[in-house]
């Protein structure tokens, strides 16, 4: 293993609230790196651990956002009505 091979490993810190996009981007980078064939077992394990942490944090943030959306969709009678999310067509 060369001394420069550890430069791509970044220490994992818990993302701050609102950093979902940054976490997701970093997770995508980690996945691409794991898909490369030139990783040692130690490097692959470090990347895998980072990816698991990032995945869990992203999932947690998505669940929190879902909870906030449900609160906003609550009807006057207190019942939650599930409404499908219809993203705007970006081509219009």
C-alpha cells in the first residue's frame, strides 16, 4: 500500500441538520470509490463504514422530513391524509 492511498479517506463527522445534499453527494462518492478495483481491504472497510454512517444519517433526515410533512398535511379533524407528492415538471 502506498503512503498516498489514504488521502482519499475523509474522517466521518455527523452531518449538521440541513446538510442532506452534502451527505448524499459524499455517499455517492464513497459508493463510486468502493466500486473501483484498486482499494485495499482496509481502505474498502473504511469507506464502507463511512457509507453506512452516511446512509443512516440520510435516512434519519428523510424520516424527520416525512414527519414534518405529515404534520403539515394534518386536516382540521386531526386525521392525517396521505397525499402523493407530485414534483413539478422541470421542462415546463
